[in-house]
């Protein structure tokens, strides 16, 4: 188990390095000088300033040297400086990462609560009105793009009714709509997944055996059915949490949520390469770690799985 | 699964890019309300901006950054919305006969908000700080005329030799070349005085919470991507502001305009821009309530023809293009009537030099004349004409309209190519560029020189060894007669005589069709005139925070 974790963490290093290398190569061979433009009208930047900035960011070095420098700093936790404000990328992304994590955790909690309870309910009362409407609503939720849902909710609950603040602050209120927007599709998918695995498990021989030997219904449900049917759901949630961290771009844009999704899209538009590489590096690392956590959870949930 | 993850991002990026193109434009015409009201003090004014590059005067540059800097600092002179220059801390100015030595008297006894005196030394300190090589300031070039600028930029000297303080309230500036408009340049925030605590330009503490001498001061520090809060500076040395507080929310640039508008609708903001598609609805709703502001500001929109190469080398070819474009149709069809046609090189906001209808071909589209001129210039049907523009800023629609009109009238093939801004700029700069480009220009300070010199003077082409244009005259317009007029204007001390020469120079460039005017830069805003009085749009297209009062 311990060796397994160490090996997986070793993999993490390789994956993160690989990701930064690919990104670095892609971004830095793109046309257009990242420090060559100035905000505002069509003015060209002063050549002397461009030269100075090139020197400051080491942009005149060969790509391989730039990458070496980057990795050298990366292992010390330094993600470099951004091109527009000359601020450390880690300082820029730190609070944003915390914000996105807050949003993603809220969304995943909603996914679990809504998804699993709806799925379980639907499976237990198969073909009832509950089941049919759950299937209908979850299918609809998956079909509606989150950008549409987010904008409609913003229009109705913020602008018309004034229940929530337009500009996100630290209050719980401002978290509600973005979290719902971010969670809705995954919650629906989790519900459908939970329903189908539940149904599968309900028909399994060991459940019939458990019922036949006279175990109370509650025990069968919690010890045998739920525990076994939740494994695929956990796999899905683990992966989707990693996705939430990076995939919150739309939600963060609509609700002006100051997170890394927003940082990424803005950095792409500004050719702000250090921020792009920084966001991707962090996301990849988080993703790999979460995958590890999911794998460890399997072992805890299913004694048949041995990690070695 | 990493693959799926990044695919999600790409999809997200596309959606956002599509959404972003819808915003971004701007446009048109009514008028500011609010007369000189009773003007009570107090109140909190709320608005949204996008994250500035800097709020420290050493690198404050775009409208958003200048909004903050301009309210934290007060310099020698200030620009007015209609292109005039009025004194701020300067009590007098004097220029030597050769135009190379300026002497400013500074109002005595004013202070920074930390109690330090605002004297000549404070100005010298601020100006030297900007010019240091390590500062890598994007706006240091405004000080390039001061003697010793080059040495400091090259790291050979710590301070500019041209700056001195004969006494505490006298600032003497020696220039390396005559400039009778130097005082106009000091309206830019880069010429702000700074206190001793500012340190050098890379002082992060000061960058995020500048201590200044303006009508407002910072409350706390700049919360990056979140907010900036200003409060009234009760120790201000000139006319004090009336507002207690200004709360600036920092919005994301992809959705900022929409959020501003929604914020205004929801009562969260007192000042807002609007997404282009919403303009007619917003005008219908807010114009009647006196909350609609529109103003032709100090910017212009042009087509930039490459004049030294390719199909538009002949001025008649350029005139043919201009006659072929039906500006009225585009303004009505694409901009929903919210833009105004331009017929000059200089913006109407420069009231004292504005020569309406200087561009004959801009007044009304004339296909017959266009065909005739194209024939004379050898711009024959079938010729391919490049038309470059930057994507993601809402230009796609009108560019397509121009393409269709020009193709239909002249029978040429217009190759419209959209690229990100940085690439478009590189295209315009590269040796051998041809055709025409979307182009816009805004003034840093209110003088015609700030358009005519960078855009059209031969010296502003500035080709490097590879033939790349490094100056802002990317149309490569070069006319010795024009250069001579401009030089003469720059060497004329009296404003009236100078303006007259600028007008002559503009006419010459217009006759050569050195730029093809399209529409003025018309800016539209919503302002909460129910709660506040005296709200106007200033020279930087920002609200005049220092003058706004409660109703």
C-alpha cells in the first residue's frame, strides 16, 4: 500500500513534467510576441520596453534553456512571473485556486447529495412516477448547456428578484448560483449512474442471498447494496472533481467568480503564457492526486481490490 | 481523462470567444444630463471595471488604470473632455524662446495623503522613477523629450539631467528638442508627483496601494481581480471631491460589459457600459429617464491603407475605396444607428481644430466616382486587396460589410483576414505589407499632434534593419510638405497659430487619403442621475468622480 502510493506519486511528477513540456513547446512556438502588445488602442509597444521585458522574462534564450529555467523554478514552487503585471504567478493563482476549490467542493457536495439520493430513490421505486420523472428531469438537465442555465438563473434570481448578489463576494449567498450551475449536469449524470448500478446490484445473487437469510432490509441496503453500487459513482465523482477545477470556465465567467478557470481564459486571450502553464500544471497535479485518492477509496470500499 | 479535461477547456474557450465577440463594440449619440446641481457631499459611487495593468502612475495606461490613478494623483495640468488643457497644481508656465526650457510654478502648501509636501522635488522624483530602465514602463516614452532621458533609459545615469528645482515650488524642465506643447503632455498620469515612500517602480507595496495627492485616496490595497476602494482625500489641495467613497468592482473581461449593464439594471452599479446587442433596448429605457450618456471622445476609427506598396499606393485608389464604402448603411445596419460617421482625421472632441467634412469621399458613398478613380489608379476589377482586422473585438460584422461594398462597387477581390491583435500588429509592421487594415487611435493628451505626428509623420515610420516598421505610422505615409507643416506647428508658441498649422497639415494628409476615416469613437454609458448630480464622461472615458455630488 505504502509503496503503491509512493509509486503513484512518482508517476505524478512524470505526468506534470510531461504536461508542462508539451504546453511549453506549444505556447512558446506560437506566433506573436507575448510582450509585444499594449492594452488600449492600436499603439505598438516601445521597442526599448519590449527589449527590457524580453530580458526580464528571459525570452531571448533558446526554448530549451527557458524550459530548463522554468522547471528549475517549478520544483521550488515558483511558477514564474506573468507578462502583464509582472506579478508572481503563484501569488496570482493562489487565491484563485482557493476560490475554484471552494466552488468545486460545493458542486461536488451537491452532486453527491442530489445525485445519489435521486438515483437511489429512483432505483428503489423502479417505474414509479418518481422514477419516471427523475429520468425525465435528469435527461433534461444533461441536455441544457450550463451557460444557458447559468444565464437564466442569473437573470431571474439576481437581476429580477435580487435574491443573490451580482458580483461575487465572500458570502454564502454568492456561492449558491455558481455551485448549482456547475453541479447540475454532473448531479444528473450521477443520479442516472447511481440508478443503473443500484438496479444491477439489486438483482445480484448476493443480495438475494442476504434477503433470503432474513437480514433486515436496512442492513441489506446499507451493507450490501449501497456499498457495492457506490463504487462506479465514486470513480465518476473523482474524475469529475478534477474536471470541475479546470472546467469551471463558463460558470466563473457568468458569475464573475475569481477562479482559475477565469484566469486561464483571460491568460489565453492575452498570450500570458506563464499563467496558462501555471493553471495547467496545477490542474494536472490536482487531477492526478484525485485519481490516486479515488483508487485508494476503492480499496477501502471493496475488500476484493488489493493495491500493490 | 486528461484529454477529456483539456477538450472541455477548448470547448469552453470557444463558447467564451463567441460570447466575447458579441460584446466589445460601442457607440453613439444623445447627451449627458444633469446641470449644475446643488451638489451635496456624501454617498458611495459604485462601478465595474476590468483588471488594470497598473494603478501606480509609473505604468498606468488604459482607461481602467487611469481611472484609478487620475483620482489618486494630481499633476501640473489636466485635460478636459472637449480637448482643452487646464491648470491643476501649476500656477504658471513659461517657455523659453527656443522652446527648450520650461519653467513651471507649483501651488505651494499642498500635501500627499501621508503628509509629505508636494513640491518640485516630488515631481522630479516621480518622473525619474518612471524612466529607469528596470521599471520597463510602457508609458515612459511620454517623457522622451526631456534632456537626459536616453541616459537614464540606458542605465548610464540615475536621474534626468533636464530636471531641476531652483526652489521648492519651481520646476525647471530642459528638453532635448523644442516643444511648445510640452505642458500639454503633463496632463498624462505618468507625469504625476510621488512621495518619498514610493521607492522605485518595482516597489510592490506602493504599486498596489499608491499614496498620492489626488482628490481620493486608497482604502486598503488593490484586491487583484476583486475590487479597489477609494475614499475622499479630505486634505486635498484643490477643490475637494464630494463623494465619500468610490467602490470599484473588478469584473472579468469576457463578461464585464454584460455584468456592468446587469449591475446597473439591478441597482448594483451607478455607471455602466452596455453590450452592443442591448443598446437599442437600453437607450429606449434609460434615455427617457436622463440616465443615458453619449459622447464623441478623443478616439477615431479608420481603415489604415499601406501607402508605399501594393494596390493602394496611389492616392486615387485610396479615395476610390473611401467612395465605395457606404458608411451610413453600415452605421444603420451593423451599429444600429449608435455610431457617427467621421469625415476627418482628427476627432470632433478636439473642438478647436475640428474641420467637419474635410474628407469629401467620406460624406456620401458614390459608386460612379469610386469606379472612375479606381480606373485612373489602375485598381482594376479582379485585383486582390488584403483587409486585416483583429478578432474577438466585435469587428467581424462591419468588416464583412466593407468587404461586400468594396467588392460590389469596384469588382476587386477583398481578402478579409481576422487574427488576434498581436498578430495583426505584426502583420502591419512587417516589411512588404499591402492592402488595408482596421485601425483605431486614441489620444494620450489633448493635442492634434498626438494624432498627426505618430500616425503620419515620416519620422514615425522608423523602419529597422529588416524593414519592419517600429513606429506607429504603419501606413508608411510620407510627405515632406506634411512633415514641414508639422515641424512648423511644433515650433509655434502661440496656440492659435499652432492650431492653424495643424489644420493645414490635416488637410494635406486628408487630400492624400493617408487614412480612410470610418466613424468617430462614440462612447455610451449609463449613469445613475437619479441619485447623483454633475455626472459626466471625462477625457479618459471614465466618470468624473472628483466632481460628482449627491442629489
